[in-house]
C-alpha cells in the first residue's frame, strides 16, 4: 500500500510515499470537502434519528444500493445510512468521485497522452519472440519497430483530437467551491457561510500546491521533466489548462 491509518497524521492518514502528488494534494481537498459536508449535514440533521426518519433519503439510498448496484446489494461494506456520520462519509465520497477523482484522470489526458508515442492506444503486432525475424528487427532498429507496432497515423490524429476535446474546459464551467450562476441550494445563513468558507479553503489549498510545485526537494513535482503536478489545482480558466476541478462530471 501507499498509506496507512495514523490518527497522529493530518487527515488521519500517513503517506508511505511522501512525494506522491495525487495522494498528497488529494488528501487536502478531501478534508476540505468533508469539513464542508459535515457542517451542512449537522445543520439540517440535528441527530441520527433525523437521518433514519428522512424517508426521501432512505428511499434514495435503498435505490442506490439495491437497484443501482443490485449485483452487490448484499455486500457487507455498504453504509446502513442510519447516522449522520454515514451520510457525511457517503456524501464526501460521491462529491469526491464526481469532481476531484474525475478531474485527476481527465484533464491530463492531452498533456500526457496527446503525444501518441507516450501513450499509444493499441498494438498492431504481437510481441516478437526471441529467435524470430521480428525479434531481429526489434534488436536492429527498435525505434522503427516501435513505430510500426503502435497506433497508425490516421487513428493517432483522431485519438489526439478526442483527447484534446476531453481535456479542454469550456467557458461556462463552474469549479469546486464556486457558484457563479444560480443559488446555493439554500437561503439559510449557516450553510451559506460554510460553503463560502469551503471556497476560501480551496483557494488556500491551491496556493499550497503552487508552493509545493516550486519545492526543488520534491522531484515528482520539480523534476528534470519540468512538468509540475497541477491537475488538482481547484480553479482554471477556459481552454486546455492541465488543471481545474469542475463541480461535477460534464461531457
């Protein structure tokens, strides 16, 4: 594993690989999301009994488990959705998957894979066996053998185009902790302030991540490739930016 539970560490997790940008940055954002969700849930649900008695919440959770994941409905690890703590944890996970996790794997597709030699999408030939003419070709000119093996030119151009579109932010995108259009789902002052505090915390985290990416001791951020890990910077502008966490997945 890459982490262990440790109550003495920030967020209750100690990374076994400290210079692991996705894990390090992600833990900070996870904690911010969970803090915001906790304040929201505790405001509207005064006790665990309120969770149990919320018929809409219970119906939603029953459908999610028994219909949405009917093949796994008997798994023992499902939340019973009987306590505020369970709702907070489940909501944090859902928000994380639809925002941070998706951003981490999506918006780096073109920077990492747009150069098709870095990430070919298919192999056109079998791996050569030792003693075969193909193996001799590989030994004599591995570069040409590689180029003949990977995705052809026409498909490569198509793949590059798709990756560019998927990795590009649109002009009206709204990011985690931001609500440019529409209300805040509530007019109650306490959760509104909690959400605003969440936005300020994400801005603070972004500054921390920028500082980490300028730390020469962290080679996975500031290495010879000169490609800092920016995928979990919460904010972004329009375009191909290699950063930004939208509020939710949108394709």
